[in-house]
C-alpha cells in the first residue's frame, strides 16, 4: 500500500510510514521508529526505501525486509518505466512538449523548496554555512567531482569535532561484526555486482548497459544527503560526461519522478532508460535493460546496508568525530543542492545558454539574458508560492504547472 501511495518525496514517505507503522498498525513504538530512521539517515542511498526495509526486517527478519523494500519500490518503478517509454517515443509531440514546459518550471520550484527546507534544519552554525558555500563554489566554479566534495567535508567535520574517543577506535569497534553479518554482506555484494559483471563479460566495458551499471554502482556509494543531493552528481555525469540525455530531458525525468509513487530517486531508472534508448544501436530492448540495471544498482545496495551494516553504523553514530563528519556532510549537501537549483534555473528560465571557461579551465554554464522566458518564470513563481507558503500537494502543483504550460502554448 505504501509503495502505491507514497507520493511527494522522502519526507512525505517517511511521514506516511510513521502514521501507518507507529500510529495505526502499532507494529513498532515511537522510539524504535526514530532509531531506525536515524540509522537509515546515516547511510548512502534512498533513506525511505531503507526505512521500509529496516522495519520489515525488524518484524520478519531478512525475508520481511526483502518483501518490504522491494514492494516499496516496484509500483513506482513500473509506472516510471511506462512513462519513460511514452516520453521517449512521443516526447517531441507539440502537446507533450507544451505540457513538459510547465512541468520543468515546477521542478525548479521543487528544488528551491527543498533547498530552503533543508537549510533551515541543517545550517545551525556559521561553520555549516561556510561549508555549504564552499561546496557550492567548488561544484559550480571549479567542477570538483561530487565524491571529493563529500570526502573533504567529512574530513573537515571529523577534524573540527571534539570528543574523548578517537575516531580510529570507533572504526575498529564498529568493524567487529559477526560471521553471519560478514556472510550476509558477501552475499548481497555479490548479488549487487552480478548483473554488472555479466554485462561487462557479455557486452564489454564500453557498452551503455555496462557503463550504466558501473556508474550507478558508484553513485550508490556516495549518495549521502537524500535524493536532491544525488541529482547534482547524477546530472553532472549523465548530461555532461556520458551524454545519455539532454538537460531538458533530465528536468523532465525529475518531473516524472516527482509525480509518481515510490522514491524520488527512481529518476535514475529514467536516466538509464534514456541512455539505452538514445545509444548507438539502442531502442526499447537496450533501454529496458539499461533501466533495469540502473534500478538494480540503485536499490540493491540498500539491502546490504540494512542486513549487514547495522552494528557498524550504530557504533559509528555514537562517536563524536563521526557525528561531526556527518554534520559537515549535511552542510555540504546544502551547497550541492544550491548548485542543482542554479543549474535548473539557467535551463528552465532561459531559452539559450552559454558555456564560459574560467581562467582555471573549468566550464560554467550561464544564461543568455536576452532569452529570458517570462512564461516559465511565472509558472515557477506560482509553483514555488504554492509549495512554500501554501504547502500544496506535490501532485496538484505539477498538474497545475502542466495545465499552465498547455495554456501558454495556446496563447
């Protein structure tokens, strides 16, 4: 049921699970739910799916965790696959293009709303603000890779933190897991890697399916900070490095993910599908396999983290230096989301863009002022007002933006 009703991103999904698990079904109490949520927030990957897996594991062991985690994802995955195919086959039709014009403007509002909401919660000290600004600058002006930004923030936070226990002692204590945990980790790591290894052996390292598997496996290891932080790295690599899809297509994919049930990170499946569809020799079969690979490499690691990583994460969470590192990562994520908002604003609000090379050789995408799109700006402002001040439902906001896009096209 949650998999079919969980619209509105991770925050809405976590709130829905709280109402069902704690208040209505009373499967677990408040303290146990918050403990599970805090644990999942420490992990890379989709925290809402991990929380569903964790609760299923608490109730019925590994079997319950697999069922809960899979059924949380599958309804939305089927919907996103169908919409991806329709979009790839008919996205250039005038009416479809007009509708997505409005959706793109709404997506910009979603990203800005997420930036404001997370900033209020995370930027409590001046050092947090400086970390966020530094992350934004490194990503926007210097094109520093996302994983390096996260690593640098973690080291800075751990260095700043004060505590009696050295970080190395917490790591050694956390590494003391049981034989069963190690065996579980090995099984899930092998299952995670098997499709990628098979594609590598059968198709070679340069085939789009192999490249999708390798990329999304790397993404699964560094995606701390929620779905919007993932999108910054995903956009940078999928659009600018791999050329699997264009900037407008990336924004359209996020619009699809915002309006379907399941995790917002199902946009990964859309990216995989479009990469396979538009590759040399691509088509529906290659696109389907690439979409399946993207989804597997996104969600399979969550089972490994939940089933095998609990003892490690619990001990690490109690360490002051680890807590400092996680705080710094959260602040850096604000800067990453700000970069994403800037990129979306340039591509949504302006019809033409220009790429400038900085004196140190980094490309920066800027807007051509003469191409400012008043209609897109009006839709984005209206969507932002509805989300931020009226707390409107996400589906209603996207539906209104879609209708506005059609109306502007008629005018």
